[in-house]
């Protein structure tokens, strides 16, 4: 039944029910967005908002994704109507003003400089990907809603395949060869613990492991069989968050299987992994259970119960002094994203006092960019000079004190300095982020020529490009950082202003 030439609206979305007043999904979506303008923006419609909205709706319509946005909105509206907390957003979807106006995300992309092109551009192959953070307690009720709306035979979860990794294959082979578990554990403890460790890498990096595995015939035999079996599928499981929705009975389109869960209950799953379902134009949804949302919801209810105060957690002030004081003191036990010892240390040094500082810390506190945290802190407090390679970059890098932190900053600089279009800026981001060297070579020429044409000295353009090549190792998506910083701030606000209720909610979870 699958025709791969059909667009998504023709194949997957026709069964989405629209009001009788509308025949066209694009027309309906525009009307919803326009209706939301006054409630989302005090200024009402402006030229900036109109231009951004027209641009996004045009791209979404051309790509045939109107139905996708409407289905996501419907699910989120249904969850909130049932009192199930849904996150402010996650990932690059927060860069879309359409998502904001449809109440799919709750951070204004214009206010925080979030880019739609980071989320969706006309060159993208496959469905956009809006991950939905849902209160972990209410997640199953949202899935139940999807099943009820689209039919049990049209909705199911997706299989995952567990493979024999380097350590697990050694243990399995050893067990079959009747080697004791103690001996097998002794062997695997000699292996390095880096991510994606293979037997070949383990032998190269650990002389102890190499020598031991060649010390007798039994160990040599274990190693020989392990090499053959490494990487093979060991067992199947169920994806923790992902659900697939078909246009009819799923068995007409994809193979299904019964998967026994740990509790013994049988579950029907799609036998294809998620990446293959894109090619078949199946609609995938990620329902991610986030315990922090449950804690926030519980704390707000306890405040109402104990103090009769209604806390509108989605509209709290972003300049709350007690919240920033708590963060600056490193008292962040229970604060989303900010609990680790290292993060406490850096927050104490940074003394954050604006929301943008929190966004930057979410993005910087990772293995690649951690080297720039000290520079960021020093520049904030005037210990080191805030420097810009060129005046055209100042407005874009000002919020991060001249330090390039986000992928969106690279995209904006390329547009302002070299005259890139939105699509070209998106291509540049992907080329750098995914290290596509042939494409990078083309974009380098275009960027430098465009910059020189705009009066930028070539040596300055050379320097900026060189910095971007290093930036590829730690580039981060600002839209995702902003959403998670907002949840972090919500928890800090509750802990600072309602500590008893917050800690009671935290302990109860």
C-alpha cells in the first residue's frame, strides 16, 4: 500500500479531523496562529512577527507537514486539558514561531534569537522531529489518548535491538564455555570503559587485556568466538519513548512482532527501527517521560494546598532575585540540569543574574566546550576583555560575552556578515556540525567571498572560519539549551520561594 512518492499530507494525515469551516490544513494552521498573536505578544502583530510567520508557514506547507504540527498540537492540548504537565519544548522545535503560537512550545523564539532553520529547512529529508517532554506520571495516559483517537490497530511502539557489545560478548561466550562469572568479570574489568568500545580497540588500548587474552588457549578461544559474535543482535526491546501512528491497520504497512516485557506482559511492536520508518512515511512521535515536570506539578499543588497561593509556573518572572541567589550559592540539589558538583562550582563563580546565563551554562557544561566556561565567567565579571573579531558579530555574541556558544550564532553571523540566506546558513551549520568536508570547502569560499564583499578584511574572515572549524567539536543547539534552562529556572524559583513544598515534592518522587 505504500507509495513513496506521496507526500505526508496525502498519505498519513488525511484522517486528521479539522473543523468544518476549513478544507485546507495550511489555511487552518494560519488561522490558529493568527488567533494566538494577541495572547502571545503584547505588541500584537508586527512586521517582524508577520515576516517570520509567513516564512515558516510557507516552508511547512511546501514540505507537506501541516498535518504533523496539527497532530502534535492536538496531543499536547489533550494532555494539558487532562492536567498532565507538558514541557516548554525540547530541541530545535523551540526555534519555530509556529510551534510557539500553536502552544506546542512555550519559549518565544524571537525573544531569545532561536532560529527556525535549525529545526526545519527545505533540504531536510524526513519528518520534522518534535520531542515532547511529558510528566512521567501522566505519560501513559497521553499514549492511551493516541490509541483511542487513531485506533488500537494503527498505533504501537517501536522495537529496539540490543547488540553484543565488547564486554557483553566476552561474558556470554565465557558462560557458554563454562567459565565462572568471577573469571569473566575479571576479564571485562581489564577492558577500557570508553563509549562504543570494541574488542579491537580494547586490545590496542590495554596491554593488560591483550596479554591476558593471549596467555592461554581458553582465553584465546573466548576471544576468537567473541570477535565473530561482536555486534550481532542479542535481544529486542521496546523504545522508551517512541510511538508510531499509521494511516490504517499497521499490519498492512509494516511487520509487527510480539515482545515480552520484563513484567511478562506482551506488547505489539513495529519490527523496523525508527530510522527505517521515515523512508516508509510512518508518523513517529517521541513521548519522553520527564520526572522533573512531575516534581514541579506536585510542588505547585502543595503550595496551593498549604498556603492557598496559585503559582502560574508557566508565567513566573524571569528576574526573580531569590532564584538567582540560590543558583549563585550553588545550592542546586534537586535543580534540573544543575545538580552536579562541577556545575555547582561554576555557578558559584558565575553568579548568574539573567536567564541568558543559564542557557549558556546548559550549553557549555559538556565535555567539548567546558574549556570555555572560565573565559565566559571572567568576561562576565570584567576580569578578561570582551573581544569580537568584527563589529558585525557584536550584536550576536554580546549575550555570551564574545564567546561562540551556539550553532544559531554561527548561522546568524553567516547571514549578517556574508549575506547567507536562511537555507544557506542551515546548510553551513550542518556542514560544520557533521564535518562534511567537501560541503565545508564550498561554504568556506562562499562565506569568505561574501564577507569581503561586505567590507570585512579577508584575514578576519579567515580567522572566524578557523574558529568555526574548532567550534564544530562542541557546537550546541540554543533552542534545546533554552528549553532546559527554563525548566531549571522553574525548579530554582520553586526551591527559592517555596522550599518546604518543593523539597516535599522532590522527596515524594
